C-alpha cells in the first residue's frame, strides 16, 4: 500500500460511512482530498465552505445551450462526499473531483428525445441503472453485503462493522477495500455491468487525477470514492498503467458544460421520484447522522409528536412502549439495535393502533422527509435564478418542498405582485404554483394557490434564462415568441389571458397586435366568435388586476364588427351539427354583449341578428334562436315575435323545420312558454293543427326541446294544458268559437309529450 | 400422534396436540427466556411459523402468513404489554392467540369468552355463596376468574371478542393491565401478577362500534391487525393444512381432498371477498358475510364428510356445493342474488368448472 495516498471506499449517502470517514480524515490529516465527482465542478467547490450552503444540495452540470441535457449530483448532510468536501475546505487544502468529466459524458450522449427526461445518476457518480428496480451489485455493494450478513439496512451493518473494529480509526475502510477486491474478482467481466467501457474510462480518469496529485508533490492524499471503485484505484503506480489509462481516455467527445449549485430536497433523494438518488429513507438517515445514540427514542418521539398533531392519542407512555417493542423486536430478530423496520412496526402497533393511515404521514415526514436545501444568494446562478430568488424574498414567498396554500387578495399590492409572479412563472413552464378553485369565498379579487417547489424547476429556469434576465422580461419575451408562432386565434386568446394575468404589457401589446392581424387576415368568423367571449370577460373583469383594459376593449370592438359583418355568411347553409355549434356561439356572443354594457355595440349586434333572422335558407335552429334573443332584448315587440312564430310554424313549412325553429326559440327556458300568453297559444294552435303524420314527425323533436326544461316548468306547463279552458284568457285564439271535441282529442297526446298524467275524465269539461 | 386417554375428546388443546413439538423446541431452545416463559421469543416464533429443528424434527406451521405480524405479537408479549388481535371473522385471531398462549405458558385454557352478558365476575372473581354465607368473606370462598388464575400463576390469559363485552366490564381490565394487580376490597387484599402474566385479546373489526374500547383501555394494548391471506397460494396451503389436520381429528374415512378442488373453493372465496375476479376483469358483488379462510376450511371439511359417508370417498363438486351455498348465502335475499350472479357470470363460463356450476345450481 503506497503511503502517499489512501483510498476510502464509502457507501454513497451513507451516514455510517460519513461518520467513519469524518473520524478517519481527522486521524489521517490529508494534504489533499480527491472525491469521486465531476471535475467540471471544481470551480464551484469553494462555495461549499460557506455556512449558508445548507444541504440537501445538488451540483448541476449542464450544457449551456441545451439545459435539458444535465446531470445532478445530489449531496445530503450525511453524504460522505459532502463530509469530505467540508473537511478539505475547512482545512484549506486542495479539494478536487476526479471522476470522468461531464464534458465527455454529456458530449458522447445523444440529446434526449423527450425534453423532460435527462440522465441523472441515482447515486453520486454511479450512472443510473437500466431499470429502476433491479439493483446490481456495483450500485450498492455494501448494501448487498449487509443483506448477506442479515441486516436489512446497509447503514446498520456499517455501524455494526465500525463498532466491532473500534480500535483503529479508519481500519474499516481497508477492510471494505479488501472485500470489494474479492467481489470484483467474482464479477464476470462480461456480466451484467451495463457500460463496461465507460466504467473503465472513469476509473482510468480517477487514476490519472491521482497521479497528477502525486506529481504535484502531495504527501497524504485522501481519496473518497464509491466502495466499488476502491480496489481499482490502488494500482496507480503499477508499471505501464499510466500509458494504458491515457490510451483509454484518448479521443473522447467533448461539449461545453456549465455548473451550478442548486437546492435539492429529500423527496428527490428518495427512490420515489424519477430523479432520485436511490436513498429510500433520507429523513431517517438524517436522524442517524445527527444522533449516534438512542436513534429509536428520537425517531419514535418524532413520530408520536407528528401523530399528536393529527389529534390522535400519542402520549409519552405510548413512546415508551413503542421503544420497548422496537427493542424487543430487534432482539427477537437477533439484531443489536432496532432498525427502521422495527421502528415502523412498533409505531404501527403502538402509536397507530394497527391502523395504516397515520403511517403514510410518518412515511412522508419521517422516512422520506420534506427538507429543502438552500444556497447563498451570491452563489453563481443564471441572472434569472437570482432575480427569482430576490423576488421570492421580497414577496415573502419562500420556496418550500411541502405544499403551502395561499389565498391571495388581489386588492392588496403584495398579493397582487405575488399573483403576477406565479402567473409569470407558469407562463415560463415553471409550475411552482397551482391555481385552484375554492368554494366558499367568492369574488374576482381572490386567487387560491397551492405552492410546492420542486428542485428540477431549476432546469426550466435555466432554459428560460435565454428569454431574459428577469422573470418579467423572460415571461414577456417568451409569450411574444409564442405569439409569433401561434397558428390559431384560440391559442392567441388563451395566451393573452395568461399574459394579462401575468401583467406583461409588452407581451399583451404584441399579442393584441397578433390577434388583430389574425382577425383581419383569417376571416374565419367562427374563430372570431370563439375568441370574443373570453376577451369580453377580460375586458369586463380585468379591472381588478389594474390592467389596462381599454386596449382590449378596442380589440373586442374590432372583433365584434367583423363578427357582425360576417355572421350572415357564416350562418348560411349549415347542417344540423354545425347549426348546433353556431347556436352555442351566438349565445356566447350575446352573453358577452350583456357583459360589455356598451349600447352602440349592443345595437350593432341586434341589428346583425335581425338581419340574420330574415335571412332565407337559414337553419331553423339558428333562426329560432335569433328571434328569441331579439325578443328577450326587447328589440322586437310581442306582435312581431308572434307573427314570426306563426310564420315559422305555419302548416306550409316542413314539420322538421318548424320543430327545429321552436327548439331554437324555446331551448333552455320553459318559463317564457308558461307566462307569455300569445306565444303559448301560438304553439298550442300550431300543435293542434298538425296532421297525424306531421305530428309523428315532429314529436321526437318537440320532446327534445321540452326535455331540457326543468321539472317544475314541465309540471306547470302540464297544469296549464289541463286547465287551459278555465285558465287565463286566451289572447289571440277566439275562445267563444272553440271546438272542444277536437281539443279533447289532442290533449291526451299533448299531456304525453309534456310527460304529465292526464286524467281521463272530468277535467276536459 | 398417539391416541391415549384424551382420545374421546373432540378437539384437544393446542399444548396437548403439539406437546411433542413444544417439548422438542424447549429442549433445543437455549436462548434467553423471559421469566416464566416456557420458550424464548425465538422458540415461540419458530413454533408458530414452523420450520426444521436440528436432528430432523419438523415443526408444523401453525400460522401461515406475514411473519412480521407474528414477530410483533411475540415481542409485544415479551414487553409485558397486552396484545390486541384485530381482524375480520375467520382470520385466525383465536387460533393465533391459542397457540401463542400454548407456546408461552404451556396453557391455553385460561380463557374468557366475551359476550354481551359477560359480567365483572368473569374477569375479576366470583364468590362461592354457600361458603360465603357459612364463613363470611375469605380467600376460600373466592372463585377466581381465568384472568386471576393467570395472574397468580404467571401465565397468559385470553379474552375472546373483547368488543362484545359491555364497556364498564371491559374497563375492569385497565387496573389489571396497568398496575398488574387485582384488588379484592372485600378482603382488603389483592392479587399481584406474577412475572409472565399477560393478556391476549381478540376483537372483530368488521362490526366495530359494538362496544368500542375506551382510549384508556386501548392505550394498554399493542394492536396487530390480522389480514386475510395475501395470495391465493398462501390461502390454499392454509386450507389444505387445516383440512388435513381436522380430518385426522374427526377420523374421516376417504382420501385427502384434491388440491384442485381446494384451489377452486379458495378462488371463489377470494373473488367474492375482493369483489372482482382474479384476472381483475370482472367486477362482482360481495356477499354480506366475511368470506373468511375459516369458512373455506369448513366448506371443504363438510364436503369431505359428505363424500366419506354418502359418496365414494372422493371429494366432488356435488359434495362442496351445498357447503358453498351455505357459506355464501347468509342473507337469503341479497346474498342469493350475489351468488346466482356469480354462478351465471363467472362459474358458468370458466373452463372445467361446469360440474361445479351444475351442482351449485341444484342447491339454489
């Protein structure tokens, strides 16, 4: 064993390894530390010395032009690598990474097809497994050895190992190296290792880095790497190995990379998530790292306090019993101390009364944990990230990993700014906040948000960095760019909605220009009709956000004019399906007109509608609706409407046409029929005059209309049918010459249509 | 197993039936035993879960299922906390508690059966009124309850169906479990529990709320919820083992039941219990009963008896049909619909099940 360096094979993210490593480093007193990690990040290492750097953190190595191609190297407080970095920096000795640089790894990789997927190693320096579930021996060789030794958790086994070899500091690392050497010999060279060539290159580069450090004259070099690599690094000084290594490293592809520190979360460290580091229980490891002794007591006390917060019984007596049970379980299973399994089982039997539900909470908070790291504000980051950090601070919106609910009152300046920030971030695809509907509180000035920060947002932020250096500028430029490439008016209007919520005047300007242009060139009246209602809504309610609505109203005006001009052409010769869509669109525009409360616009619209109603060849559904809307608006009087009704329903017309017309006319409101006497009698007469064949044709169509009425309306209609002779005076029908016999003949059928019981006798008199 | 003086007994206590296994375990078990325990916790776990000992002695598994649950139960008793076994009917709560008591104390007979009429005397002590009148209150006139005897002898007492006992009577257990004493105010005396005393209670969590435990009492128990068997194979092996053991005890003539028949019955039970077919493609109604493994065992058993006495000794579809219908149809209206639907939609279509379909149709 050469004296100039010493290899410490560790378990990635293992608190046991970290503790032993700390003691070993203090005893060894190295004059340089080499760590398995990307040398690209060497420049970022000194930052780790700052106290504001709070793990969990990750080193992000990415290709500046394509931030989606990135690799994260996560560090927790209990990661041996982190311990080694801090040890070296605090003693002001050189600290370096020695793994194969990412300029080569990312360089040789093909850009991922899917934007959101990128290569993130599950463990520091250990490339991701081919399949999330199958852990190969090289991933966690120590965990495997622990399992063979009867321990379920590698950490407990490590502690056990260390405890049994207390005499010599660091001796455990030599034992580990020996064990790994044996394991590596057993490993079939053509076996399940996934990328043999890349592995050899990595180890060659590590050896190269070590040689360089020796050449610099360092006398005591501490080398920290995954246990698996430890034996391979010992033969640095073997003859000819340097030349072989250099040959291996020749001609590797290259790409430019950049590095940043970014806050990470325990959730991301856990196996549950896609970018995980394979640590199943970060919060538990954290506790193991913090407390060397009495872990069971600390953990179960936390569990009890957590459960107590949920208003479940969990007294100190419970904790005592749970600790006793955990210890008894460990003894039963022949383990020196309770591990996580025993703790969870004790919590289940004692604290949760066998009920699995509270256990979910414990799992989330005490096994996985919701801790989020932080980096100092002056840490190198893209200007956009720094801007966001400053905004978060100023607006008192801390980025937390667990979900926080905010009820923003947009009348308050602070809340308004918060809302703007969240909307802008959403526009940039940084979905930090999720806006949700909440019942109970009404009013357009309330916004409800649920915020949960995810560390991978940093990628989106870096990606968004090319759009601008502040959140506002980036969102604005991004929206403007999307406006240029939008292909339909609908997309533009949706984008405009977002831009207005995000209060981006520049973007709104370019979006409105784009909309005007689209409206002028497109000439598709249907698109215009779809775009108008949302714009009208914004114009009406935009005031709460203090956005300048005048500019929108002018666009609305332009749109409306085009709609009024084009509607008669657009509504002509429609088939039934298209007519139904047109029917909905006309309703939408009519509602918008009501919202806008502009008399000139209203007159313009009603005039267009009246022209539409007169149009020949118009689909009956649309025609009926137009007449109805004009009736509601008071544009036409009763007499005029009655005339048109009787015209449309006259026997000369095709029954299907008449039924379509009446559907358009009556759809959605039976109230008119109940209370408007002339219309009632018109409908009644039309129906009574139908021949048997015609009646059979229109029956299903009528049924369709009447079925949409509310049940009480239908009942009232039925009652009117029943009492029609003795009821309200029948206006236009000459009552004195009424033919009761003929009327009686149709009444049972009418009652059937209306879905009411028709008593067979008595009432017809 | 030899038949000696106890041969006339219909069902022998666990500690008698498995006396040889217990003795063999006790001989080999050199681990530390809690005071007054016949075996170490390891030995108890081995007795319950089965396995091979040195010198080729085979311990039959008594409980087939989650090893962890059994370990929690044993560890609980080792910490002198009381154990509450919860589960739907037929999940081997009583079975497990009997065997735990047999292995730990060598005595599973200290039993209080909980009913709505269970009185305080059943848990504390009663009086021999003739003696009481003749001599006045004295220890001789006292009639100890099983719990009191367990305290005096340092054994495990069992309380069955704890939630059926009225709440005020339940609470008598609080002093016993927390202070480990049973005061006798009439004599100004008390009984203090000897080391090794503990209580295993069972309760049904399907009809919960009968007499919900007070939180003071609940706090004295560690709770273990016994699930229905996790996989079909596990359940088949439970049914098979139990049916064979019961068949032996009842001295039924005829062959052992074919595994395929058991597999079929277990499949029916599991599908009706889960409310969907094994392949997860068809949704089913669940009957009102709990469709437990214990009932599956009794269906096979009664089928065996039918086959042995009225058939040719081979278990056939016709022999299990009436038992199946009886086990499933607990509510004559609702469950009959469920069972009929299941027969028509699942059993009828399934390959090789036509004999069962015909046989079951006849019983309806």
